[in-house]
């Protein structure tokens, strides 16, 4: 008499191989399959240019190198030549002033507008959309337009000042004492919309109960802003300042469109100095050195940012 064999429901289809162990071997491969394109992209478009730029800063790299491929190492000659150049120190100072002034102006104006637009009034959305226009226009176009506006002889701004009885002959872009301030003001105008949008989004996430509690305690508007709004916005403010720093410290196109680094190198920054060394003087080694200094400044700022975030998280 033959007894039929009944397979238990849920039994493994393959004897001796647990079902849970088979996918586990494939899981790392699948994870690397998703990560590999991003890693490859970073290595090709960020890692290789970064390493190549560092190597170039220790080479005698000239236009002849593009044809012969010969770029002999010259040690720290490029670095010492750049650091001995008085223009490097001036460009570094201008970069710090330009970045600090732009960040301060953009943040303060953006925060004020963000707080203003949290109130409901007619055409609120329309006005917010219009304020975004400076951010959407390409920076080169903004620079060219503002160069025409700030022209000493035919500019709209001087014509307006002359019409209302003020000094209408201010050399906004042609005076070494005014040029850097003018460039900072134009960059503030461009960066206000970005700050406003990010901070406005952060303000929408502040719990209304906090404002109600502050009102019940009799807190004034300024006290509420200082004790409720700013502490709650701290993570958003950090993001805004970091992104603003990264985009401002390396600005090139706006300054080239407005002043081309002049007059008398009054608006020369590390970004424009990199361009001048590499593509005007054709000293690619010196240009690589200044570019590496810019990268180092950004890296130091990023480290402080990560440490601050880690401290806040604890």
C-alpha cells in the first residue's frame, strides 16, 4: 500500500537552502547597483577635476602643454608666486567683504520680506511671484542691465537722482571707492528672492500655538520674534546661510559683467583672479592655485557647518 507524500504548506521549494538566506546575498549587489551611477558621476565630474586641479597647481602648465602634453613639476613655485603677489591679498580681502556684505544684506532683506508676506492681504501671491524675477533672470543678464542702470553718464539711477535734485553724477562702477559697494548691492538684489522663499517656507512650519502662548504672556512683537520665530527658524537659517555662502564666495559672471574686476582691481575677487590667471594671462598653474584656495575656504566652512549641525542634534 502506497502512502501519498504531502508537502507542507510554506515549505522551502529548494531543500537545504533557507529562503531567508538567498536574497541576503543579493542585497548588497542591489544596493551598490543603485549607488554606483551616483558614485561614478561624482568621481568623473567632481573627483577627477578636483585632483587634476591640485596636480596642475604643482606644474608648469602653459598653452604649449595642450599640444605637447608636457607639464613638468615645479614644486611650490606657483604657490609662492601667487602668495607673493599683492593682488592675491587684495582679492582675498575683497572676497571676504563681498561675501559677508552680500550674505548680510540678502538675509536681512529676505527675512523681512518673508515675515511681511506671512500676513494675508490682497495680491499677496502676485507680489511674491514678482519678487522672484531677479532670481530667475540669468546672472550675466542682470549684470549687463545693472551696468546700464549704474552708468555714470547715461544711467537711469543717476538720471533719477538728478531729476529729484540730488547728485546725479555718482561714479557707481568707475570709482575704486564705490565699485565694490555697487557690486555688493546688485548681488543683494539678486539673492533676496532665494532667501525670502526659503525663510517664508520655514515660517509656515512655526506652530501657531507658540505665537498664541506668547500673546497670552503679553510678549511684544519684537520679543515674540526674538524668542519664538528666530529659535524655531535656526535650522532653516543655517541652510540659507550655507547655500548663500557657497554660491557667493565663487561668483564670477556678475563681477565680470559689471566691472571686469576693475577699476584698478577694486572688485577683484578670488573667482575673478582665477579667471584672469588662467584665461587672460594663460598661467594655468597660478589659476589652479587660486582655485584650490577657494575650494579650501569652502571646505573649512563646510566642516564648521557640519559640526554645528552635529552639536544642535545632540
